[in-house]
């Protein structure tokens, strides 16, 4: 386990409790999740499912009453606590579990301080919020009943591994090629890391992508970056030892 400290902030009003084990499994590989807090009005029957898992996973409930009907103070409380942790605790990674775009300014502020921000939310999460995070994982695609591959460094995510479970909603190669934003991201990352013959180490490609965008291959249905590239017939892959390399096929036609 890496010597990295992680702070977990959960917007219980906007997050499914059934995914908490998967979220903690994701974060465990990064280091110790030393701060675990969930925010909401715990007197509300809507949060009963969260109440059932708080003690099991050592999550501290933070009470926030609904001060005005139809509105809650959860967002503000989470933001204040996150800033307190930023300036008062030695934490390297912040994890926000919410689908609410109101947290976008908080994410931007944390990243401006050099912190890594991992976001977990549903597909309905607004694009500006998703893109602001260092990495964003869609909870809709995480099966509840299986243990999923944890978040890794760019090099670790690119490396091959046995027994890596699949994720839901796998897109076909044709669908992947039809995503112009994704294709541009992949081509540019390969071009950046390519040698004179067009081959790029997948670890460097993954690092380039991570620095440029909030990206996780599992959001497209692939457990590893190498699997995503393999599904697109515009790229070819070879292995040098245990290290995969990728090249854009159209380069050969020049």
C-alpha cells in the first residue's frame, strides 16, 4: 500500500449506499482512507440505507438539517469541511461522492492546490463537474456484487494483469470510434509519447491522458487501458517483455 492519505466526503443525499464497498475498494489501493464522512439529514427516511452501512465502514455521519423546505445544507457543509482538511491535514487525495455539479468550484480549488480529486457519481453528473476531477468513476457502471479493479497509477492501469473483472456497459469498437472526443484524446496521447516508428509505451500514454482529462477506461466498459485500445482497430498493440506498446495504424500509410 502506498503512503498516501485519502479523505472521503460523501453527499449521502445524492449517492447510492449500495456502492460504498466498491468505492472503498477503489480508494484502498491509493493508501489509507483516514477521513470518512457522510453528510445529510439523518432524520430523513431517505437515508435509512446509508445509516445501515455507516458503522460497518467506519464512516462518520455529519448531520445537516434541511433549513429550507426543498433545500439542504449538505453542499456547503462538505465544501467547508474539505477546505478545513486542505489547510489543516496532510491529505494528498480528496474523494467526493456526489452527482451534484455544485461541487465543481470545490474540485477546481483542490486541484489548484496540487491535490488529486477522485469523483464518484452517476451518469447524470454534469460534464463540467466530471471534467474538473482528476478522475471520475461512474457508479452506474460498477456492479454491486463483484470486487472491481482498484484505481491505479497510469503505469499500473496500463499494464496487463490476470483475473481483472469486466465492467458493465461495454461499448463496441464501432461505438468507440464514433466518439470523436475520445478518439482525439487517444490519438493525441499516442502521438505525444510515440518514438520515431510511432510506437508509444502504454504507461506514458496513460500518464498523458491522466494529465489532460478525467478519464477511466471502465467508463467505456473496459477494465484496462490496453483493452480499450485493443477494441479499436485503428490501433495496433505489441508487447516488449511485460510492457505493452501501442501505435496508430494510419501512421504506416504515410
